[in-house]
C-alpha cells in the first residue's frame, strides 16, 4: 500500500514508569485515556493499530482497507496526511484532561511518517493484522525524538499546513530525511 500515514503517540508522565507498582489505578487510567483516544480515532475515520504500555499507534484509513485503492491517490495523500496532523493535535489537547497517578497532567509527544506499508495476518496462534514497512519504524523514531506537546513529522504530512513550524535536517540517529516540528497554537 502506498501513501500510508502512521502516527505514534507517547504519553507522559509515563503512567507505567513505576512498573513495580502497577496498580488497578494505573490500568484504570490507561483504560480511560485509551478509551477516549479510541473514540477520537473512530471520529476521524482512522485505524488504531495497537497500543503498548503508554504508546498508542494509529494508521490512516487505507491500512484498514488494503485492497481499496483511493479514487485520487494525490488527493488522498494530501488529505490523509493533513487529517492525521489534525487528529494528533486533537489527541494532544484531550490527554491534558487526564492526570498521572502522581497528580501531574498528562501530555503527549507525537511522531508521524508517510510511506509504503505491507499488511498481513501472521502466525499460527493469536493471529492479528500486522503492518510492515519503513514508515512504521520512522514514525516510532520520530515520536521518540519529539518533545512535549510537539508533533515531529516527515515532510509529506506537513505539506500545506498553516501552523508555525521549524524545519531542520535530522541528526544522526534520528529519523532520516527532512523533519518538521509543529508547535500547535
């Protein structure tokens, strides 16, 4: 599948940092946050790929319908990327309604990348739909290097955005290529 947009979101302060004290309250917090995110993702028509601890992964609509080619690939590429950035901004606002067990407000950092993906159901036990491709690895790295309340994304998702943004070349060890850091107003 070409032109797929992937988003990794990492919540902080990490609700799971104190792994030795994983309490019912920790799981309730994550359930509350992810339930809210699930409804927002549905509202935007995207596909929740999975979540692991405090990381939530979202894919564009195309990944949930891999054999459905868009009518206009160029328009789909522009609108899917723009919608993913808008979804990220909405999620970043919503997580601030929650507090970590320490009492601090939650915040998010986001990494978004576009690229080609392959999807398949793999394994013999507990099978599930898996996505493979450089866009997944790139968005995960971009999330890792992003900052509090910021969206770090490849050039494609940011094209045409009116938000204030800073552009720089990626440093060694970061996601490859040009990256844009969006500061939401």
